[in-house]
């Protein structure tokens, strides 16, 4: 299985260079919205075109980033917790409706074997402190077997710890969740037993950190510096 992972776009149209037919899956790591270098129309028109391209390709999906979540969750109580920098009320209505009309393309997490895609990643400390007991409960209650399925159910039910932001990102928690964790939260403490692919923290090039045979984390939010640098993975 050949998977192409694409870093945070923030309005960029670099995705137009991708030939989706060369991959089994093309996966965007989140943050389609919010960018100071583009106006609101340019950003939204880019997302509209991207979603239509994804529909036509049939093998493209999107991880939800924090800059997407604060539009997608605006009618929910958690909106007060996740509204971040870049949020613009003039973008709100149309971004929300794009999500509602295309919910099947968007997830907070994807998983293939023990490879896990989220926007910002999970640290072992966050997992143990915030969600470990609930993961087991949700697996039993909803008859699901993967962590990604659990995280997506947490998104659907607005489970508050999913949305926590760390102090390093202006939040109120020691440990950031999969929408908000900084590289400093995860690089020395990635969730054991998973190979994570994440964005969120801007870097100059793709960075892979191998902890052991079963645990690694790869940071791919490099499109501000390495235009057209995508991450290819074969499973």
C-alpha cells in the first residue's frame, strides 16, 4: 500500500501537482484554512477545488487540523475551547457548510496497521493522563478496535480532552491533544506502539524520529519552507 501524506496547506495550491493515481491513498494532514498571505476567498476557493479533486480521485482524505476544527465545531460547546489564531467569522459559515456537505472525507484520525495519522500527534503522557481509560470504554461500547476509530468517536461526541491545547500553544493544559500538541510535547514522548505521521509544527524539512521498531513519529509540516515536499510511505 502506497500512501502520500501532505503537510499543512494553509491555502496553498501545491496539491495541484499531485497525481493521485500513483498512490493507494493521498492524505492531507490538516489545516486547510487560515493563512495571512491569502485572502478569505482565495483560501476557500482553494479548499473547494481541493475537495472536488478529492471526490473525483476517490482515494483522497483529510485529517482535521486545529485551523479547520474551529470552523467545523462552531455550533458545539467545545468551540469556546478550540477557537485559535487565524479564525475569521467571515470564513465561518462557508467553511462549516463545506465540512457538513463532505463529512465523509474528514476525520480527526486515520490508521493503517499501527500507522496513525493525526494533525498534531499524541504523546504517551497525554494518552495516559487524558484518554486511556476512555479508549477502552469506547472500544467496548461502540465495538471498535482501533485507536483512530476511538479518536473519531471522541470527535463526534465532543469529548473535551480531545481538544486540549498545551501551554506551549497558549492553552491551559500541560499535555496537548491530537489537534494541538507541539513537537516539543511529542518528540521525546510519542505514543508507544505507533508510527505517527503529523503536521501542526512548522519545520524546514520532513523529520523522522525513530524510538524503536514499533514506535516513531514523522513531522511533515514543511510546506512553508520545502514547497512540494510530500511524505511517501509504503506499507
